C-alpha cells in the first residue's frame, strides 16, 4: 500500500512538474498564441453629426444599421460536405439556402427568390441586404451564424425634400481599400462641403472576443482604446417651417407661371442670416437614387441678369451723392440714347414729368439712366462693388457663383446704358437679396450666412464668426431709398400706381422692386423678346425691417397671368412671415405719393 | 502520514518540547511536527481529514462550475445562464444524502449488498444499450428520467470495487492459485468493460480498469500478471484507437503535438488557458477559455480553467487535495484490520486519485485525451453523486479504524456523529476459520509454486515483521483496542493476505 501511495503521489507530482513547464517556462509563448486567437480589433464608429435648423429640428442625422453578406461558394462546399458525411443530420446547401432565404423574407421582408438567387450564385462574396435594422440582423445572424453583418450607418433626412438642395446627401462609401475607413461621406450640399466637420474620426479598441463570434466581447477585456471622435452637429440659420413654406409655394408658383426654374431666398434684414433658400426643384435624399438635375442648388450657383431690380443701385447712388431727392421731378422722355444704343421704357410714352420715386416705382428705364448718367460710371461702378456684386457672398454653400460684373476698365459706351437697368451683369438671388438687405439694414451690408454654429461632440457650441458688416451708404440714404421703394406696391389710380400693387400686404408697409430681364437668345445671341427672368426683391416691413425676400423665375410664360410678376408670391411669403413671427403691424399706413405729374 | 510519525509517543507533549522550540529554530520545526503528529495521532484524525478534503473539493468544484458554465449554459437551447450550476448544486445536494448513507449504513451491510449491487449495475449497463437508454453526443451512456440523466457506468465502478473486494477477501488463501485470483472477478470485469465499450465510453473503461488493477494489486497478485495486463492494455489501446477515428486522432495528437487545428484543438486550448493563468491566475471569473475556446471547459477540462483563473497556486491546491486523499485513504486502509475494509478503502482511494491524475494528466498534456472527469470538480451529475457516496464509504472506513472504534465506543459518537445520527462502528470480527486443508499452516508464500511467486522469496510474515513498530499500542497512551472481545485487537496481520 505504501508503494501505491507513493505511485499516486508521484503521478500527481508529475502533473505538477508539467504544470510548472506550461505555466512558467512556456507560458509567454503559449500566451502570445492564445492572445492572437481571441483578440480582435474592433472599430468604433464615429457618429456623423446631425444637421439641424435654427430651432434644433433635425434636417439630417445618422442611424446605425447592418448590411448582411454571405460567402456562397465556401458555404455551398461546407454544407454539401457536411450533408454527404452525415446524411440526415445536416441539410445540403440547396435546402439550407432555401431555409435562409425564407427566414430572411419572414424577418426582413425581402423577396425570398431574389435572396435565393444571390445565395446560390457562384460568387465568392455577395451582399444580401443593405441597411437593415440591427435587431433584425441579429435575429438572422443568431439563427444562421455564417451570415455576417457589417456595421454601417445610413443618413436619415426626416424632412425628405426639405432643404435637400442645401443639406445635400451623404451615403456609405467603400472606395477606400482599408475597410476601417469605410464611412458615411457627403455627395452634395453641406454634407459634402462640411464633411470634415460632420464625419468625425473613427476609433478602435482591442478586445477579447468569444470563439467564433467577434460580436461577443468578453467583459473586462477592452484595452488599447483609441476613442472615436464623433462628428460635430451643424446648426443652420434655416428655419424648417419657413423653408418648407417657401419651397412648396415657390414650386407651385413656378409651375403655375410655367417657369423653367425658380429660386428664392428669405434672409434676416439685419444679420443676413438665411431663413430659407429654395429652388423649385428638390430631391428626396432618402431615396436610393437621385435626379442629378434636382440635386443642384441654382439659388447659389446660377447667376442671372436681374433686370429692374438692379435700379436700386442707381437709387442709392443718386440719393447718397445728393443728386436728387425722392420728390424731385424729372422730365422723362420715351427713349434715351446711350452711346450707340437707344433704350426705351417698358411702356411707350411721350415726355413725362416723373418724381424720383415715380421713376423707380414705375420702373422707368429712361429716368433711371438719366439719374445714372448724373451719378457717373465711376461712382456707379464703385457702388456695385460695395453692394457685393461680382463677389461671392461666402454664405457657406458649395458651388457658389460670384455672378459677373464687367470690370470698369472694360466698359464700352453702351455698358453704362445696360448696367443701371439690370442687364449686362449677373448675380445670384442671394446677391440680389443682399443688396436689399443693405437698404433694409440702414446702409450696412451683412453678407448672408447659412451656417449658424457647430456643436462639438462634447456639447460645446462654437458660433460661426459673424461676417463684418460693410457700410455701403449713409443710414439716411438707405432709409430714404427704402421709403421710396414702398411706392412700388402703391395701388393708386392711374398714373400713380406702382409696378407691383399685388405685393402689398395690408397692415404692413412693404418695400420692393420688380424686375424683368431679357435673356440672351442662344441662337441669335441677342436679347430675346420672349424669354425673361422675372425677379422681385422686397423688404418686410419697410418701417422696421425684419426680412428681405428675393425671388427669381426663369423663363415663365410671360403672357400668362402669373408669368410676368413674382409680386403675388412675395405677398404670400410676406403674409406667412408676418404671421409666423408675429411681426407687429406698421404704425402708419404707407403714405400715397405722387409718381407722375399729370400731363 | 508515515508510521514513524504516527508512532511518536503522544505523552511527549510536555513543556520541554515547547521550550526547545523557543530555544532553537530547529526545535520550532520539531515543535510544529510534534503538534501535527499529536493531532494526527487522535483516533478520528483520518475521518476528519476525509471530511475536510471532501468539503474543500465540493466548495472548489461548485465555485469553478459556476465560473465555467454560464457561457455554455446560456448557449444551450432552453437553459439560462445558471442552469448548469443549479443542476450541479442539486446533484451535490443529492450526493450529500448519498454521502450520509455511505457513512451511516454499517459496512457489513454494504458488503453483504455488494453482490446485488454488482448484478444490478451489470443489468443496468445492459439496459442502457437498449432503447431505454439515451444517446448523448454519440454515446449510449445515459438513462434520462425527467430532468435527471444518470450514467450507470459510475455506479458500476463502485459496485466493482465493493464486490471485487468482497470476492477476493472471501477467497482468502485460495488466491494463491491463478484460477482463484482471476475468476470470477476478471471475467465479470471484462464483461463490464465490453458493455461500457459498446456505449462507447473509453474514459469509463479506463477507470474501471484502474479499479480492477487496484483490486488485483491489493489482493497480492504477482507482478507478472500486471506485466501481462499492461501489454494487453497497450494492445487494446492500439486496437481501439485504430478502430475509431476520433480516438486515433487523439492518440496521434498526443504523440505529435503542435498541430493547432482539429483533434489537437482542445488540448492546445487547455495549454493556452493554463499558460494564461501563470502563477497567480487571471482571477476568479476572469478566464477567457470558457468563452467557447475550450470545449467541455465545465467538465472534462475544468482543471485548465482552474489553472487559468487561479493560476499555478490553484492547481497546486487541487493537486494537494488529491494527494491528501491518496495519503489519508491509504492511511485508512493501513490502519484498518478488516481485510475487506482495507481493500475497499485502498481501491476507492486509488480510483479517485488515479481518475484525478489521469484527468489532470491529459489536461496538462502528459496523457492522451480520454473523457475522464475530475472527481468532485467537473460538472456532471452522476459522477459527483457517486464520488460523494465513495467519500461516504471512505469516511465510514475511517470510523472503523480500531482506535476510532475504541474511541467512539468508549466516548460516544461526538458532536458530528450525534448530528448525523451515526451508529457506533462495529469492531472487526474475524471469520470463523475453516479447518485448514493441510495438517499444518505453513508461513504464507512458502507453499506457493515458485513459478507464480518467484519474486517473493521471503514469507510474508517475515517481511512484515520489521515494519511493525514495537511501540504500537503500548507506549502511546492510547485507548487500547478491545482485545478481550475479539482476541485480535491491536494490529494483527491480516490472515487473508494481501499487500500492505
């Protein structure tokens, strides 16, 4: 018995000796191997920042989803082999893939036949379903572990078409060969131009995971963490409600007027913050495919010739330099000769006695050119520059056009016959509205902005720098011009009616200016007599400005009732704004002024 | 404990001893040794040691099952995270009842029941192969009754040990002939082996083989026989291995390590787990291997998880506990005088410790993988229940040490005994001898054919004589065993032969 006892103890000691070998001498090498088999680098996604409007309502945000993928070739081999080895115990691949496809149809609502075609293809790797709910993906991968689920994110645009031309669209990119860099990136709009700010930096960490399932992290094994830095949220100056109203009504109006396209902007009269920036065409970024034409933002990228709206430059300059006063009376003939060109008014008339106000309210080309001549080309050119024409506003949207103003040195004799009446130069609807913002803001132009702030992942809010205001004219000049332009909406009996009495809003004083610009006929390279840009710029209310509205319609049917003026749309927009922001009524009614002396 | 230590006079616990300990560092060691010896010299020391080891193993086992099983448990359809652990706890509760039964039922009753137990297990081993049994993981090894699953092979091990010892002890001197040594124990054992291999259950067969070899060894079978068995066993292993793919791959894997995939996967994962543990371990519950890396981590390979979570120190603790079983079990065997108790205690001890050594051996990579569980620690219902029954019988044997019998009979059952309502143990009553077949009773071994017992040239009595400590029972101040009642108190030699 002693022998046995010794034998037993020796047996135990032998295992102890082997333990010393395994747990001490060979431990580092073995540990390194075991570490390799179970540690996994887990990518930590950086959540792409949201884009919200000025009230915090989201225009775009990210949602985590899964994409299911499969290895048909390898799985076919594996299942068929298992079925051949243990018949009855395992399905063959045909039966197994049918089960999987059916289950996917039940859980995900996808078409089983489509799935089956993918599963039974000869490909090495296929994506089965994109962008599905993580919990549903989990249901599938739990039952069919050979289906792998990639973590992805999709961008959700809760407003669909709302502000889509501004916000743009981001989608999942896999062009980088390093899969860790696969992420959401912007395709258009702010999603594209602010990509660096929105995207953030993905991180990673090393964890130990369960055998066969990298999704199960063993508790307490997270290490070497490089934290992901989420993207910043971007706060826009857009007001979603106003944007929606403008988009809907602009599109409806453009349709009614038969316009090829239309753009409009609403900005704050004092800060230049853009409350709404709309085009008649927009797209739904939630849909899988987009109409390229609708993705553009012509409001900032397509300049046009403004027409009579540009007469405000002459108005400002002539008041600023003391050339005239609103009530001064001018003799306005039916036409005027500038260099080698003869310019007519929009309506034929003989010699008229018009007040300065009347010249602008009735939009007399001849009267405007007379005043412009007295301002002189140099001071006029300087005023164009100070109003920001020919320069980008720097609103913060991609693809902004600076418009075009011929440099003073290249002016021909007739140039000065064109520019004061808004032909021969081009501007975006933003630039146009910005000119009127100068008038509304007592002579200080604040370049328009659409990005209000960045909200960092830590919650800190970084206000975007406010652009420096530019003093364009003396405050009194701006007020005088603003008051003059009230007459545009004056609905007095002939001949004291302005060009846009439809723009008037009962209870509010409203300033504005209509414009009708001839487009170039691409065939003849001359100004067309049927294709126009119909424009309108307005200030609400004129006595205490809150908003500036700019509208442009491209090639409406000029002969149709809605095709020759954008004033009715301005009226609707102004009415909406007045209600939405509870704008106090003007203290006094707009005084009726004399535009034209009776002949 | 060695006889030498046990033999120290208890009366030496005087002040001189402690004084000495204060004076010399050497004396302090001696003092500790002395106190230890004094404690071990108490009549119920073996009994208390068995209880202590069982308690420690049970707690350690439950703790490790709780740590190892949640992942596997949660992945099993229809179970929660704690299902395996709760089952194990219930089995330990059931095992505690069996432990108590094994401790309480008088040994002579157990002995008299052993032939029926043997018959019953053989029948149940046959029944399990019929549709009455259930096939789990490719082995027809289980009876499934409601939520319970029972493996009859575990009971077969115990029955073989009890019945084998009974038969061999009854045969007595007849064992000198090969015929009596081998029949009927070996044929019955072979029948059981065959039945178990039909399931198939290699691990169960190996353990049964260990029980058989232990029985033959303690019955005093000649070494030559073991040589034959070893050769036959090796041939059997080769045959079995070649006959079955998974066993062959296990053996090949053992002979040619380094292959990380396939058959070697489990062994390698066990080594990884042990290596990750290092000296102090990752900490209880922190093991990584249980996250599906190490298959069967909660039963066959739980020792690897002990190594990973509790480190080398935890492993040494487990090895130490099983070494303690070896020492205490053999001490119980040596100190008893009833030859059946001696043989049963020794065989059960060998079974438990060998099973642990084989399990730990293959976990650390010393042996090829066989599905043998680690007693008391591996999750597994029948194994734990039967092991606790074995501990109960072992503890019962400990209470039958003559000194314990005397103490219990003279001083009452003590607190523990009262609590468990343990009956006083019966003193050994040697069987009435039949008249010897020969006129005289020559020294044992003297009449053996030389061919059978060539190595044993010295008669047993003569060989044993020097080992008997003349101080026994006389100068130790113990309560002397009741000599008058049986005339053979003290430490007589076993008349029925066998190894000491």
